[in-house]
């Protein structure tokens, strides 16, 4: 169960950082940073993967309203294809931490590595979205931000079903790619797209 154990290991303001969208073959990756106030933390915060979509969207405004500070950064498909997904994610994490005001004195990063560009001390927490309330809150803000983008993209490119699978490599998504080709929001650097031998912009 997520709690403030990891946050309490450090002095000053501690932010949690997490991303959503590293795995899909379409759409951006979103990264959030959150500094929570232990006295005003909403009930029910957990790893975003353990929550329903409705629950995540319910918690999103509560987290934003109660947080000491928060930010959400979006790294585009162009960023991902030019930098690679790991570098784009690390850059997004750096920007997210730098964007919060007041500044954090320490960052807790979900995963097994920290961005080298960070100018504040940071600690990687494997499985942090299930352990740290700050990281869990960040996971919710990142996930809801990305889901909202994918729902909007579904209206632009309805043939792919983005609203349902959010750009992940579901069977229906792969079949739509075979039929329609890729859209401008597909990650052409992804092996899935390269294996299909599809021309860039086929669905424009």
C-alpha cells in the first residue's frame, strides 16, 4: 500500500515523478511530478494501473487541488521518434520536476533510473507507483492526461480505436494499421510499425 515512507526519508519538499505511455506505438508519453501535502492528501490514491479509468479521472482534480505543486509534461511522437522513448521519458521527467513551483528539494522517480539532467537530488524507486503516495499521485496525473489526449485523437482518427486501447498494440489496433496504414500520431521508430512496412503518413 502506498504511503509517505519514502518521502519522509528526505528533508524539505519531495516530489513524486511518473510517466504514462512508454509502451504504446501511438501517441505521446506524458510525465507528471507532484508534491503532496500529507495533511491534505485525498483518500484513495494508488498506482494508476490499480484504479479504474473513472476512479483516476475522479481523483485527478482532487490531487491537483490538494497538492503543494504539480506539473504535467507531454513529449510528442516527434520527440519519441527523434530521441528514442527512454531519452524522451527522461527529458520529460526532467522538465516535469523543473516545472513545479515551489521547487522540490528531492525527487522520487518511479523505476530503476533517474534522469541525468536533473539539477535536484533524486532517488529511483522500483515499483514506486505502488509504494509512494507522491509517485502514485503522479502516475494518476500522467495517465489521465495521456488518456484525455488519446480520446481526443480518437475523434480525429476514429479508424484506429484510440479511445479503447489508448495506442497500445491491441489486436484491433494492429488490424487497423494493416488496413489503413499509420497516422501522423503513430511512432514510426517502433518495431511494430517497421515490421508492417507501412509508409509514413498513409492515413493522413
